[in-house]
C-alpha cells in the first residue's frame, strides 16, 4: 500500500485525501488549525456568508422601485432593519465551524487518518508531525504540500484585531464599524467594500491602480467602480497606503503622497503570503518563486520527484476550486489513475460584489494585447425582460469566440447571481461548443440566461459579417 502524507487540510488537502483513499492509498493528513483550512474557517465560507447577508440588504434597498412599502408608507425597507453585527459574525463563525466538522467527519468515515498538528519534511519520504503528544515520524511514498497562505501585512500597519484587521480577523468585531477604511481594491477588498456598504457602513476604498479590481475584465471593473461610487463608497485611485495606526478611538491611514484618511476601523486586504517557509522545502530542493510560492506543473508536480503541491501555496490561481482540482490531480497522477492535466483556461471564477462578476476562459486583457484573436459581443442586461422585472439595471454578458470556427473560448457575466449564470459558458468553453450550437439550446423566457443565448446568437456569422458589439 502506498503511504500518502498530505500537509494542510484546506480544499487542496482534504479533496486530495478523499481521492487518495479512494485509489487505495494509506492516507495521513496533517492539519494545524481545523479541516477546511483558511477557505472554510477564515476566508471563502465566512466572506461569502457575509456577502449573502449584504445581498438581502441590497434587495431591500431596491424594494421601493418594485412598489413595496412599509405599513407607514415608507419605501425605506432597509432603513427599518437593524444589523446586529455580533449575531451576523456569530452565525458566520458557526457556519464555518460546522463546515469544518463536516469535512473532518467525512475524512474519518472514508478512513483517512487526520493528525492535528504541524509538519516538516526531514526528507521527502520522512515527515515529522508535531502534536500535543509529541513528534511522530510519518513515512511518505507520496507527499502533497497544501499549506495555503496567510494575509499579508504592511510593516507600518500591523493588525491588532481591535481597530486594524486582516480578512481573517474581521469576524471578531462585535459592532458594525462607523467608518471602514479598506486598503486594497482587489477581489478581497472589493467584496468587503460592497458588503459593508450594503450593511450601511461608511466605506473608503484605497486602490493602488487607476480603478478597482485591476485583475478583472476592465469593462466589468469599470461598472463595479461606477456602482460603488453611486452607492457612496469613497474611492482613492492611484493611491498607495504606507501605514495604518491607531488614533484615539479610531485609525488613520497614511498614503504615499502625504494624504491621511481617518476611519473608525481599517481592513488590510493587501494580498497573501504562502505558508511555505520553515517546513523543509528549501532543504528538499523544491523550486519556489521569489514570493515563496511553489512552482508546479499541470499535474501538480514540484521539481522534486514524489513531491506534489496544491492550492494557494503554489504559483497557480488562488481559488478554492483550483486548489481542490490540483489536489485531486496530484493523487490521480501519483497513484496511477487516468488524469487530465489542469487547464486554467477552463477555470470559472467569481467576484462576490453587487453585482457579481463571473469569468471563464479568454480574457479581455489577452484580446487587447493581441495574444489571441477573437470576435466578441457585449450585451447589456438592461434590455432583458427578467432583469426589468427584478429591477436590475447594471450588468452585461460578454462572449468571445474564435473568428474562423466560431468556437466559444471565453465569457464574462456581470449580474446578480453571475456565479450561477457562468456555468453554461464554462460548459461551452470546456466542450468547445460553437456560438451557433450554444445559441440553439432552449432557455426559459423570461430569464437572465436568455441574454447569454442572445449574445451567442449575435455571434452568428453570415457572409463574413462581424458580430454586433454594444
């Protein structure tokens, strides 16, 4: 029997453990905090639960346009709701713990040995697990590193868990912040800005780029920036924070150009640092990037034979879904099962702002740089009947297809529930469907998916005509 040792119990680790056991491996998983890792305990599950609460408040704020009123005639339904942040955060923590316990239970039911502690590599085939009971030597024929990442901190802005927070600490707040300054306008910063503004908080967002969400589709990012500004979020573009300090009962964030921004609380959303140092990888000769991320190939192999890696500790996409797939692929490859190498062009991702941004495949940046040649359609949602019924005015569907074959190679959906709507485009990209094949499938009328099919219909070629672009 092959001995498999997995260091880290996040999505990359626990999904790998399940596959490793399924394929007959003797699997031991070492986790220092709790099953599910940061994704379940402090990152994805908590932040998306907060977004779900914020979505309710966003819908209440739009209720007046639908003709809904309170008994006293007021259309301010959201104003009649009091946000109890202590209860919101308690529910978030309870949901995270429940999910972690479900994962723990599933692993043990499947026969995976779970060791609660830390681990380091003596050699690639001998792992030292340190627990409360002492050290234990674990033999490893296959080693998977899935140690994740932790929030990055500014040297002059150390979080204290009271006024200055990382995204892992913010759920310890008992009250709703009065004025929240968020440093960083990437996915994490934008999601928290959207959520807290919906909950009624005065939000200031500091972006080091010319607009929020610099890594996203530029049309989608511009729409989100406009939506944020309409809702009263103060955005400082091309601004770099150099420090954050306590000042009286609040905080002050200093910018590189000398400006100072005051708030009651500050959230640092300035990236993540991989948890790769101090566990023996350097001694094993595992190749890493300058930022400490493990270099892996498309089947999750590192530069050292028999050592694999998955998740946020690698140089791949920092997504829970990618981590899970990397972990599964590592087990399929190492234990001799059929395996399809990871294809990042098939990865669907989502930003949980209001509205959401969902993407898959080819990006606008690749098109603009000339890296790929495509035809495209960008269709606003404002003409969609279902969107009108629901009072949705912001959003669009964008589809990219190859100019000769008409095969769909990418797409963007900006809408409420974009995370649910993107799947059809993911299927199209994965299975190399043409725009015509995609458009011939029935959609419900009225539905938001109708706009996705309509965008595909507008990509139909006739006598060499170009697609209609809005």
